[in-house]
C-alpha cells in the first residue's frame, strides 16, 4: 500500500473511526504512543527522553551485572528518538549522553576496542555538528569539553580525535 492509497482510504473513514483507529494504535504501539505524547503532552516530553536515556544507560551500566555495551541498541534508541522529537535540545542531549556513557564505560572497565571508539567518535562528531547547526553551543559546550577532558589517556587515538572535533567546531 502506498501513502496515496492510505490517504484515499482514510478520507472514507468518519471522524469517530479515525479517532478510534489512532487510539488503538496508541495502545498497541509504543512508538505511536511516544509520538503522540511528545506532540500533545508537553508536560511528559522529558519522560520520553528519560526512557531513551535509560535504554542507552542500561547498555553500559545496567542495575545488575556488567554492561554489554551493545552500541547498536543504544544507537537505535537515538535514531528512534530523532524520529519522534522536534526538540533539538533533547536530541542533542541524548546524543551527547550516549558518548558520555561510552567514555564512563571505558574509564570504569578499561580500554575497549577500535570499533567501539570509532562509534563514539562518530556520534560525538554528529552531536557536535548538530549542536552547532541548532545554535545550542551555550547549552552543550561544557559537556562536550568535559567529554574530551575525560578521555585523556584513553588509547586508540580516541582523545586526540575528540579533541580535534571539539576544537574544530566548538572552541571559541
């Protein structure tokens, strides 16, 4: 089914049927539920961000045991949140939080592998560019600099790469 087919079918539905259908989707699909919460319930916006931060944090620091650091799961949560939220500050916050968790994980458990650091560097660069493009430097500059400072002594050229990204985009 194409979007044009969907629109044509939806035009044939009554207002009550449309409301009932959306309510049913809201109950059955967490993505749809989160979408409508962000759209209509501004008081709960931070709860959706917190939900996604929890997903990221649990990959690195679960309540029990050691983190698995499954970067694909943490990154998927960020991608999903980007699709849901129009709040650039919240999107930047989540992206930066991912890198902070990765840096904390390394500092707690020791040196990881090169693909791990490449992923962190990529997200850091995306986050920094996103912050600059959205004009959010005043809000996130200190957190981005702290990430760089917290990587001093970490291997694989990780610190040097983050340092270069920071000073290319955020330093004054």
